[in-house]
């Protein structure tokens, strides 16, 4: 039953984030990309990226819902959720280039849009102080500890090797929300 519940919350978050796009400058042009959303373990992430690549589709930018702990009350779930926002990168970039090319141009913009979507949905309440509703951590060349890679709970840089089958930079976002999953799925 717990697995079914995370699936339903993931489906609800996916509906809330559907249609999200980011536009950013690249080689003198503005590029607009659809933001992908999916959820699950490291194995699922690699399978998702591989499937996108096999279909000649861009797997990033990507919002990945990785885990939660929750309690339920009167149709609402009180959830401690983790999302990871991914964007492709070059593993050889130094941090100043990475900041300009990945974080400033894409991930920060995506983070703002992500927060706006959650905060504006009537069936989601983001809990916490006004200025501290989202805890975020930038993870260049994102990596996951090999000892605990099924739920992305332990993150660490992996030199020039990321956790995915493509090089990515990431922003790990933790938040505490109340979500009415059924209302989102049935009414949104």
C-alpha cells in the first residue's frame, strides 16, 4: 500500500508540474524546452534517461521525485518530499562556467517555476516559515553514494562521473507539504 501511495502522490505532482517549460540562452539563441517529470529509484532514473535517448528525446531538464515520508489525515497527506532538478552539463567545466551555463541560465529559473507551481496549487500547502519553505542544495556533477542509491538520500560529488548515464548538474530540493492527491488527480 505504501508503494501505491507514493505512486499516487507522484502522479499528482506530475499533473501539477505538467506543461512546465524553461527558456534559456544557448549559443546566441533562446532555447525553449519542455521540462520532464518522473519519479523513482536510481534504477528507474537510468531507465528513464535511456528510454528518452533511444527515442531521440531530450531527457533534461528534468524534475525527479525521489522519495517521501508521510502521514495521512482526512484525505490529505502530510509529506516530507525530495525532488531533484536536473540539467545536462559538461563534466570538465569549472564551477564558474558551470554556474553561468547550468545554474544561472537553467536550474535557478526552473527552481523558481517549480516553487511557483507548488505554491499556487490549491490542493498543495507548502509548510514552513515564509522565507524557508524549500531547502535546496546545488550538486554539480551530481552523484549518489553507492551504498545507498535506491532512494537518493545520500548525495556526494563523484569527481567527473555523475549518477546518471549522462553528465548532469542538479539542485536537490526538500520540502514539507500537505497534498490532497485525489483532488489533484480528479480535478486538475
